[in-house]
C-alpha cells in the first residue's frame, strides 16, 4: 500500500465499531515491523517484556523471535532474529496486555496460550484453524475487507494481511537507499535482518522493486513534461 492508503486504513480500524482492538494492533505490527502473521499471532507477553531498546535510537526497540529465544515465538523456516518495533507501538501493546478485555480472554485460554498477547473472545489463538471455518485472523480480515469497502475505502476490497509486510519492506528499502552514500550490499543486509529473510534473493526483490519504481517514476515524469510541452506547442501552432 501507499503511505496514504496505510494511514487511511489504520484510521478506519482505529475507530470503535469498525474493527476489533486486536486486529487494529496486529495491522500496526504488520505495517511497522514487517512481521509475518504467524509471528504476530504468536507473540507472547514475555516477548514484549524482554524487548531491548536501541542504544542510539530510544524510539526503536527489538523483539527476539524464533528458536533459541524464550518465550518462543514462531517464525517462517525457524529463522532466529529480532524484529524492530517503534517504542510507541510497544508501549501500546504493553498497555493492552492488562486491558480488561484481554484479561477476560486470558481466563478462558488454555494454560499454554495464556501468555499470548492476542486471544480471541473464546480465549484461543488467532492462528488456530477451526474445522471448516479457517483461522480467526482469516475471518477477521474477511470482515475488515467487507466493512472498509462499504465505508468507501476502495482498495480494501483487495487487501490481505501479507500486504502489510510488503509495505514495510518496500518502505524500509526505499528509506535506506535514499541515504547519502548508501550501498546496495549494506541495504540488502539491513532489510534481510529486519524482515528475517532466510535467503537474500527474497530481500533483493524489494531492492529491485524500489529501484525500478524510482526509474519508472522518473520516466513517467519526463514523459509527462514532454507531453505537456508538446501539447503547448501544438496549441500555439493551431492558434
């Protein structure tokens, strides 16, 4: 999504009645950390409490996920690492952990799920697949697309959760490539670590997308300039 689309969607989900508090927070995590849905739905209270602040950027924190970290949070291909999270969003999550709404759900949860940040109203994980019904996060996204589209957010009709990760990766790669003296090899490493990619080839797709988008935008701007100039000259000629 574009920045404006992301803001429009989060403004919608942040309003009472448009979405659940849980989905709103999960979308924010997707957009601002790039974490996959299985990692987000598997986040534990202990994961948040063990967050580490960046030594030089107090507004940025790290959450440890994957094998070897306690409590364990699942990652694709069991990649071990840390995901970046804005301190403001981390504080919002820490406040939510003691929210009465969540505590009621925790009471209903099985012992092994009580530490999950996000629980359904039945006290279950959002990633658990019910027979014939899919997962709770899938159903929540279906409802979001329907409600947002009816509210006039046209792009929401084709919005899926994995697009939050793609938005984050594109934004991060673009931001890093714009830095003076930025080298592709360094940007590649930073984006790979932030998104917990197993293979650099996956990360390179984001780099190429940003680079090609910049070239296409420049070509489009030049084409528009030429077209306007040609139209002006033709108008003068006809006059």
